[in-house]
C-alpha cells in the first residue's frame, strides 16, 4: 500500500498512465474498430445481408473467403502479393548481400563513396521508380501519353509495361539498400580471425562462405528478408501506378477498391488479412532478433576491419556497384527530370524541350493552366503537407521523448511495458490497413468525438499514431543513455517536475528530439497509404496531388511534383545525419 501511495506521487507514473490511455485510444481502438466492422452489418448493406445495420453477420467473411467473388476480392490479389514479395526478397537479398560484402569486406574502388551512393534509392519514395518506369515503358493500353519507347516506335508488351514484372524490378531496386545496411552491419562485426583459421586449416572460399560467414550473418539476412516481405505486403503506391490501370490487383489495391466502392465490410476483412500477415511476419522478426545474440563474435578492431583482396575482379566488382547506382539513382531521376521538360514524350530534339510544366503560364490544357511552381494547387498541397506532416512530426517527436521518459522512470513495470508495446503496434500493421482502421473509427461520430473524415486533424492524428514506433524507440534509446542524477539534483534543489522536464531533460535530449521530429517528417513526406485513404481534394498533400495529376494524365507535372518530394526527403535525411552525427548504416545498428 505504501508503495502505491508513493508511486502515485511520482509524476512519471501519472504521465505513463495518461499516455497509455491516450495511445490505447489512438492506436488500439482503430484496429479493434475495423476488426469489428468485418462482423457487423454496415450502412447500405441491409438488402445484401438481409439483416439490420449493426447486427452481427458472417456475410463479409463468406463473401471475401468462399464466395464466387472471393477469387477477385482476395485470393488472386493475395497470390499476386505473395509472389511479388517472395521474388523481391530473393533478388534483393542476392544483389544486396553481394554489394554489402563488396562495400564492407573487399578492396573495391570507391568503397566509402559507394557506402552512401548505394543506399540513396532507399531515401527516395518507392513510387519515384514506378513513375520513371512508366515514363520509359508505358504503352497505349491505358491511353494517355505514350512512354518514350512507344513514342520512338518500339512497342513494349504489357507484361513489361505493367503488372508483376515491373513491380518486382522496382521493389528490388528500392529494397536492395536496406539489405546493404542491415547485412553490412553484420559483416562489419564479423571477426576476420575466423576466416584466417579456416584458411590455415585448408578450407576454400566456398566452404568459408557457406560454413562460417553465412551462418554468422543469418540473423541479419532473416531480419532483412522479413522486413522486406512485410513492407511488400502493404506496399500501395507501386501497385497503384503499375497494377491498378490494368486490373492487376494486390492486397493493398484490393482494399483500396473496396473502400472506393464503399464496401467497408469487405474492406475490413481484406485489411484484417493484411494486418495478420504483417503481424506474423514482424513477430517472427522480433523473435529472430532475440536469437541473434547467439551469433555474436568478438575480435580485435584491426582484424575485424581487414578486407579481402579482389585482384583481377576489383574492376568488375566496381562496375557492378556502379551499374546499380546508375539504374537505381541516376537513371530514374534523370528520366523524371527530362520528362518534366518535354512537350511530347520520347522526342529529344531541342524544340521539344520547355520549362512550361515548371514555370509556364496560360498552358493549353483543360485543367492545368500553369506550371507547378506557379499553380495555386501545388502550393496549397505544399502548405497542407508542411502543416499536416510538420504538426504530426513535432507532436510525434515530443510524445516519443515523453514515452521514453515514462517507460524508464515509471514505477509500475507493467504500465511501462504496455506503453512500450502499444506505441510499437503500428509497426506491425501495414500502412494501407492502418489507414482503413482509422477511417473505420473516425468516419462517423462516436460519443463526444465528431466525424473527422475530410478534416486535416484526422490526417494529423493518423500520422502521429503511424510514426510512434520510430518516435518512441528514439525517445527510449535517448532516455536510456541519460542517468537520473541531473534530475535528482534538480529535485533536491527544489525544482518542480515541469521545470526539470523543460530545463534539464529536453535541452540535454535536443539532438535526439530533433531526429525524432525529422524522421517522421521525412516518412510522412513520402507517405502515400494513409493519405490516399484519408485525404480528400481539400486536404491534398504533395503525394496525393501528384497521384491525382497522374489520374488526369498530366504526367510531366506529376513527375515534377515527385522530384520536389524526393528533394525534400533526401535533404531531410542528410539533415538527420548531420544532427545525429551518424550515417544511415550506424542508425540501424541499434
């Protein structure tokens, strides 16, 4: 009893309980809401279900899983999604492990430069590559402007222009840097003495690679594979651009179609399937991270950094890395930029180049009368982006620091653990499903909370919830490095809890707080899934504005907007590295 009375007087305990209640409503409630929607008759479905709105029903479950429509609604999209994810994992690992080994364990030319250049594709929005692909390979199947090859007289087949093949290629390019970062960390920790011992005992390179190196980096390989697989399950932008126009559906676009056609019950079942796959995949990853401790090796610093001599293969190895940088960075960005200054696609004569799509006035188009830099719609979307994403990022960073403080200072261990796990929960739910969950909870008024759909506040709170895994982990890591002594000294001196928090904790943790704000900002700038579900034209952000331009076949303007997004995302990533004093690779070691 005495312990409870003392604990109640500790502000950190009260803060922890308040935050737990807040995030339970913000994160757990939307997930429970969409789970409920899958078994409750939705408005407008009374005739189909022969039941009253709000009654319990298994109609949606049967329709999605076993009806004549189930193949179209679930099983075919599921097959496409699993196939794309599996092949992406295979090829991303094959290419990424090779490049990680070259950068971290060999004497390849320009290792330090490649260590940064090879991860640039991961800084860019994934759909940057999809737009570059359509710019080159698009054919006349879906109408609108042709791709460059089509304009030059080379007809590209549908399987190259759209669907399965380009999705896999683009996702591999996007996720290879993630493999390089994660596996590279494992290779840097690997002790070269083990290779030396095996070589002295007569083992050849193949045996050393398979019997020694591969088992020791297995946790990193599995972690990279599972993270890529989980991300692919919820990937929306690439299937939206390359699949939806030709009715090639994945789980994410099937969910989008269901919501777009107001089949909220069907959408709830599809969202639950996506959530289930994501949760299972990432729980396996968490388990593998615990198992990774069994694979730690210890060696001296000099021996751990020893590199393998490539000999005659040094130049081909450098060429392989250079090719990836060209395909994954230079070619997409150059393609998008050139497309924004071409009147007609695929014509490279001087009179075909123009800056009209950037700064032109009185353009001869139906709905777009000026270049994007002079278009009010662009600046409205930019303002919405800064206001919505910026507000959410600032709040996420502050809440993340408070969560870290509460988790490490709370006197109730179960409250601290619950708070830690609840704030991590959005990481287990793919973005498209999380957006559907928020729509389910906030589309109608519930008690004192009014209907928020169509209002900027809904996007802000959804972004706060989605970014909490990163913000909270950043706050916990920062507070773990700060002892209680400064705060205890201030308490003895008579400082109030609020004064200790604002004058000691926050100033000391200024750099982690800045990182905790910038990281959600960059992620929000590039984000599509939440906005495509929750935004309306009045709350357009840059991502949804560019997708609407694509829908209207204003490809040059859409590509220009994407380049602006990529520039902001890249600049923000560099700023985070400057503030934190670490590169991306070091950031993934924790």
